[in-house]
C-alpha cells in the first residue's frame, strides 16, 4: 500500500477492516510517520473506549500461559531491569543487617504518614473535596490537599478492608495506594507533587466513589 | 518500557502483561463473551507480538493502545467467524439512551466517555455506536443506515478522531 491510510486508520483501530486491508495499513505505517501518528491517535481513542468498559480480572493462569509461552522462565517473571535487581539485592542486604528493633511495621509506617499529613495540615492552607457515590451522594470520605497539588491526604470513615485510591486521568486509572485502617477510620497520605483533578476510591476493581479536586 | 518492549526484552513483556493483562483480557471478553475464548485470544496475540520482531515500533508510542487494538482486532476476527453474540446487543443497549445513569462498576471512566460520545453529532455518534458497541462492519452500517459506504467511513473516522481529541483535552484540562 503506497497511499496514506487516511480515514482507514480509524477503521483499522476499530477493527472494521478485513485482514488484507489491515495488513496493508500496518505495512505502510512502518515507513510513514504521518500515518503512524494518525494510527496511534486512533488506537489511543479505541483503548480509552475499551478502558471505559467493565474490566474483569484475568484468570491467574493466563499470566503463566502467556509468559511460559513466550519462553520467559518463571524465575524471570516480574524481574525488573538489571540495575533494579541490583538495587533490590542491596536493599535486602541492608535490611538483613538492621536490628529487629529498628524494623518498622505497616502500622508504624501508616502512623508516620499520618503525622506527616497532620504536619502539612497544621503548617499551611489546604483545600478539600468530598468523595461522591455513583448516585452522587456525599460519602464519609474526603481528600484534603495542598493548594498547589503537592500532597494529598485521603480520609475515610468505616472503610472496607483493602480499599484503594486511584488517580483518574486520560481515560485510565492509576493505583496510588491502599487505605490504612485505624479502627473505624482509614487514611492514606500521598506526597505526590502533581495536580490530580480526580481521585477514585476502589473496592477491588469496583469504583465506589470519586472526588473532583479544584485548584 | 516502550523501548524495552520494542527490543523484546523479557522483563518488559512481563511488565506489559502485569500492567495491561486485565484490560486486554476484558477487551477480548467484551467482544467474545466466553472466558476461555478470551484467554486464548489474549495468549495468541501476545505471543504473536512477542515472536515477531518489529511488531511494535517505538514510533507507535503507547504499548497499551497498540496491544488493545491488536487484541480487539483479533477478537473481532474470531467473533466474526462465529455466531454474532447477544452480548453485543446488550452492550449496545447501554448506549441507546445516553441520558440514563450508567450501571456499571467503572462509572468514572464510563461517564467521561459517555459525555464525550454525547457531544458527537448525531450521525457520527450513531455510526460509532454501531461500529464499536454493536461490532458491525462499515458495510453493514451503510446498509442499515441506507447511506453510501464512503459517507459511513467518513462519519466513523470523524467520530473517533473527535472522541480521541475530546478525551485527550478532558484528561489535561
């Protein structure tokens, strides 16, 4: 195919072309920057449409089927690049030499994060947004955040175990962390220096509330 | 990760599955309807990509978008070779009335996309809904709407470009 993909780029991304047409577009795009860009834009739009559909967790067995099929040995699964592996080993060695009484548990870490959040709240101005349920009812959950979007503190009353916070942007969600439980309440401090305009609370893969942040 | 994925480094392939496995499986499942068929589809596509040098070029940019389109196109091919699914009609019905509140889990994403779809001109929206949510070919859509094939192709193309632009702007505004 010597001619540009044109509107066939969108039809390709939507899966509307037959195999010879699709193959021709793939071949042409390899040597045409203009068509590559158009194909990429169309693909992102389709991926965003797909991401807005219900997401089902893939069966656990699929990962091993795919990776073993690719000839990736199980021991290499989840391995990061070499330099990251070296770092992990160094960290493990360091931890091995730390006395037990120095080791911190999750609760201590969470309390430490709460202390940092409280210090932020006490030290300067902050904004807040309420999480709303799918039926647009306010929930007993809020996010307090720096006016410049440099930190976030999510507080939830009566959180379910394993509740996650995600950043919603660009048609996708990015997991930020898990809410730590403190009796009847839960919290998550996020020292992220990035203006996030929408956060979601998730229970498993289900979104139970969202909050819109205004700066 | 995109560069490492293009170089076919094992860790990047594993990482891509870790990040996008659920999405890819869901894309296949939403088209095919049967979990086993969806698993086979995802596995076949990923292994095809992995084994073919140059299948993904970094100029393509997004590994996520590339894999989603590969999986979806393969799933559509499989579905077309079999019986049409009632599931497509069910999903299309969700979009028949754009005023209703969505009753699905990822309502934040759904709402954003629905709002963007609702902004499209009616004839473009209709063509996109038939193509994406009902899985109809542009030939079938042309027949159903009684419009020339070229017109339908243009409407679908314009609809997707506008949608992509709207979602992109919405994500950065």
